[in-house]
C-alpha cells in the first residue's frame, strides 16, 4: 500500500468507529449479549477455517525462524479455540457496567448528584503474536460499550482475520454494525503510526500489547492516552518459612506452565536462611524440567549445570525456558531486588510465615502480588473477569488485568429543581 492509501484506510476506520461508538454507547445489554453469544457459536463453527489460517501463519513464522516462545503464543489448536469461545461466553455473562451508578448523594440545596459508568468511546488496540487477543479484546470492548480498532501483528494476520470474521457474524446476528469491531486489514507498519499520532479525533485511548520495541514506539509517538502493558519481569521469592514441596510446585508452574506468557516467572529469589535446604532442590527441579538456569555464585555452586548470571539477566523477560536465580538476605532484600529490577507486573512470595507474607504483599509495588500461588494466575480469566486485554503496569486509570470495568470511565449526572448559584 502507498502511504496515501494507508492514511485514507485508517481515516475511514476511524470515522466508522466513531459512528459505531455513538450507537454502541446506547445499545441495550441484551443486544450486546446476543452478539457475544452468536460470536462464540461462530468461533466454534469456524474452528477448521481458523486452524487452517493459523497453520499458514505458523508455517510462515517457522520459515522466518521465529523463537519457540513466540511460536507457542501464535499456535492455535482445538482446545485454544474452545477456550476463546468460552472466554467470549464468560464475558457475555458478566454484569454490564454501562449506566451503573457508582455513587449517589444529595446537597443541602437539593441537587441530586450521581456518578455513572460510561464507555471510553473508541479504543485502539495494538498487539503482537497472540491471535486469541482478537476475540478477547473485541468481546471486552463490545460488552463495555466501546467501538474498537484492532491492529494485530503481521505474524498472526491470517489467524486474526479468521477470528475477526466470527465477531462480525455475532454483530450482524444482533443487529449491530460490523464497524463496532474493526480489524486493520493491512500489515503495513504505517498503520500503527496513524493510530498513534494521526487519529486523535477518532481514538480515545490506546492499549499496546507486545514487546519492548512496540512499547518504546508507543511511548515515543502516542498522542492519545495509553493503558500500558509493559514487559513482565516477574519474581517468585521463596522465604525461609516456605514449605519445600509447595515451593517446588509453585516455582515449576510459575516458570514452565507456559513460558511465553507475561505472567511467567523470570527470576527466582531464595532466602539465604533456607538456601542450604531449598536452593539445590529448586534448581534441580527446574533443570530437570528442561529450564536453563542462570544464577549467582551460590546457585552455580549448588548445581554444576547452572550458568553464571550477568547483570542483564536480572532485568530480562525471557519468555522462554530460562530463569535467573539469586540468593538474598531476607524478605526485605527480596523486596529491594524486585524494586530495582522488576517491571511492576506480578510477584509471588512462598512462605508459611504470615508476618513475612503481609510485609511482602504490602511493600512490593506491583500490579499483582501473590502469596503461595503461581504467578501464572496473572490473568483476567483467572480473576473472574471473563478475559483481559492485558495486564496494565500503569498506575493511572487501570492497573492489573484490563477487563470490562477497566474499559470504562464515568460522568456526573446532576438533577435539580430550578437551583441557581448565588
């Protein structure tokens, strides 16, 4: 596409989204739910077509020598398609936040004031690799009364298009315009630039979900508000009060269940007070499961297979079967390490010591903090939110899993009986 053609395409998407948002803001709950039910049914019916499209994407990604972790993010199978359909149904069953009164009060002069939940308007979502985000994001925006412009990665273009077609079927079945959920139909990178800088009249907020290069570009170029989804440098801290069996189970799950998700643990911290009993078994369990371990000197001494860690390892989101391991003095040292090297995403403490647990939960400044549970629970579906667009590491507007409620704002409705201000 020429630059002029891409610009015209994006302007058209923006105009259509703005018009759709005006209709969707007033759409009754049952109409939105009907669209979501029909979309879930369409996803199931289109399973073979979606898998065929995904197979084309996978072959092209393999030809480009894409990493195993990214291939896992891209890959779809029957179980993942069913999970997408169930996720859409879970969103349909959520309470509709739009129009919900958030607070009500009256003033001595008789004014009745109400704070009411409203949609954000038009949301632009830029994401990489995972085609399931197409279904999750489209469904969440629809339920929350927002029109959305989706721009998936080039590596998942065919898969995303097949999934998006199912969402369009759902909209049509419910009598809603297809333009409520639009997918940018080009892989030209210029389209992203238009979403970031040239569509301020069309897009109310951007949600980027991807790697460092995408996030850096969004931070540099965006001219509309952004709900940030930064990297997940997630930690598991095994405290001196930890049960070893529980610690092994949590550490293995947090790292190895799915290494390519943002809630995967990237660093293991072990309390010096239990290193003699816990460090070697934890490292062995990881190594035996096929995980590469890069560690500090005590970790290297604990197992000859451990590679020495460099300073950069403590900052790294591997998204692969690799983990960094460090022995720390105590819970406060673990908190200090996370503060210095973490990304404020998700952290876990494993301990039976309630005092240490509460200290960790109170003092670690991350979007999600857990006690005795795997970091892989950093997921909107696991939080009962149906699905998520991502895990926000921002502190402004939304933090943690971004679901239906996080895609709304509010307005004040004031009812009077002729009052004027003296």
